[in-house]
């Protein structure tokens, strides 16, 4: 395979609501260590980096998640430096996201092949995955849309299925001709699919030529295609770009009001429903690798070793007589007695308790939290930031108390707040504080005050971590009351 023409498109815009309370909107499932030694997103990147150049690994996500994802992959070292992150102005499902990425790829590499994959699936055996991927690329070179099918081991009602013909006449080794895509079935139908033997789970991993998927979008999603063409004219219609012999994603200015307006008008539709179910040019690789989409808490039963009673325990737990249950603890002891087919997940600010048969309803909890204006769907109590972290210790009517940890030589953005003041107390280390036109040091056991509407910055000039207590006061204490004036991490 020619590495120069292969691009991995990693879809990372999801919020992973079904893994609440571990996943939050600002720290979704792909950024969790659910199984294996690293997070799902970093596992995905490492997996494809064996056959794809780092600069050809593109992560597509929404604007609000892009900075967190960039920070999250920094631990990959040199590999992370060349990875591109494409920010959708707003989430619009997989068809618009893939089309949006494809218009860039067509300009940069007209002969490119896209390997599209979710960022939050578990694939523990990379060797078989890469072997199957090579087969898929050969199919894509012949102008097919290539899907990956997983042979089912149970009558799953939460997946879409792919029906293949018994005998493929394509004469491409390892590929089967697709008869049709099937929506998520009921239990009776799923049992029939397994007995018939020519149905596979749809993994959501696809391979195709960039030009091929754009032509299929034009055919089956004409309104989306027209908007993509309008975006193309807006983004690429510049003389300085046309004069360049080789373009990269860094050559394009994507953040603009016009682009946001165009993107927000796109229909929200999946590539499966919008294109794959309609196209007559689809073939499938019957996957030889192990796979799980980790679609709910029940998926842990498939990927984590259980005890002799069928239980999974993680963290500080004590149990008496439970069966077939999942119990995960955070910072405190969780004690359980006589559970059967239950899921218990404890975090510092929220605890989930549900029967296994109802884990798909966890998203309803998230919807209720959003409706009530609560932060527990959005943030963890401890929030990682490029400069360090903060932990919410207490909050009440008109106040919030945080513990802030700043890495050595790191600093927050120069910012101001329109609706709150802040009082900082240094617990350890030395703080360099900018307040309006002043810059001064605050030592351990000393404090300072930041009034409303005052530009300020907190910095750690030392080689040891800096810890402070921050007390906020105001009529609104949301994290979106931050107006950044300067920022070392490009978050303005």
C-alpha cells in the first residue's frame, strides 16, 4: 500500500452519553480508559499509525471538543505533533462530517483513500485489524465502498446488520458482496439473522476513495453535496491556495462566520442511512479481528475478565454474594450485598445504579440533567486542562469553591469574567498574578482578589506544582463566563 495516499479519518465528535457518569460531554467515552492500558482514542491512533503517516491521521470533532482532544493526545509524543484536527462548527452526524473532511482531502490529495473509523471502539488485536484493512484498501481501489462486518455471536438488537450474498463474484480475495444494510432488529428477527448465517454486525468502519464517497453523496444526498460545494468555493476560492503545488490542512482558514452558517444548515444524517443503505457499490470485509463498540455498560461483560460469580469489580469495592453485576468505584469505598444483574458506577459527584437490562436508558438521565441545567452531564468534579486541573470542592447559591493545580512553568489564559469575581488563596508554591496593569507574586498563605470585568492571569513561575483555592462569587458561575484575551493553547 502507498502510505502517501492513505488517510485515517477518526470520528471523535460523540459525547458517549451511555457511559455516564464516567463519560461527560467535555470528557466523552473515547477519552476514557475502559479496557486496555490507554484511552480508546489513543488506542485508535496507535493502531492505524502502523500503516498510515502521522500527518495523514485526521481527527474530526466539534469546535467545543477540539482543544480538549488536542490536549488529550499530547501524551502520544512525536506522533501527536503531526496529527491534524478538523473542527466541525457544529455536530451534524457522520454524513456531513465525512463529506466536510472529503472536500479538504480532494484538494490536498485527489487520489486519496479514506479509512473512516470511530474513535471509541475497542479492537484488541491490531495485527488482524491491519491485515483486514489491507484487503479493504484493495477493494476501495476498485471504486467500491468497503464496510467491515463482524460475525455475530448473539442476537444483538442494538446494532445494524449487513446482509451479504452467499457467493461473491467480485473475485477480490477476502471480500463479500453486500445485498443490503438492515436497521436494528427486534429479538426475534436478530435470532433469525444468526440462524441464516449471512448477516453481520455493521462495525461502522469504512474504506473508500475520496472521490467515490463524494460522488455517492452527490447522488444520494444532493442537498448536503450542494452545501459542501458552497463550502468548497468559500474555503478554497483563494488565489494564494491555487498557486501552491502541494496543500496541507494548515493552508485553509476554516473558522469563519460564513462556514458556520453553511454547516449549521446541513441535514443531520448518518453515512450508513444516507449513503451505504442506498448505494449499489458496497462490498464487505468479514472481520477477523475482535471488536466491540462499547455501546453500553453491558459491553464490559465481553471485554473485561469476570470473577467466578460473573461479576466485574474495579476500584475500592467490597461485595457479599452478588452475581453477574458490574461495580466500579471512584475515590471512595463502594459496598454491595446480593446484587444480581446490576450496574453500579460511582464517581466523586454522581452515582449510577441500574439493572443491566435498562442500561440503554442512561442517556435519559443525561437528558434530564441537561433539562435541569445541572453540570453533572457536562463536567467531572475534576477537570483536566492543558495547564493542569481544577476540582470543584463545593458550590451553592452565588458561590463556587475550586482547588486549582497548575503545572510547573504553565499559565492560564489572560481572561476576564463579566458576572463573577474571584478570590485566590495560595496553598503551595508561588503564584505570578496579572491583574489589570499589575503583575505581582503571591506566596503560600497569601491571597489576592480579582474583581468582575478585570483582565487577569494566573501563572506558575516555579519548577514545582502550584496549588490554590479559588472562591468565585457572582450571579452566574458557569464555565462559559470566560472571555479569553490571550492564550498559550489557541483557545481564543
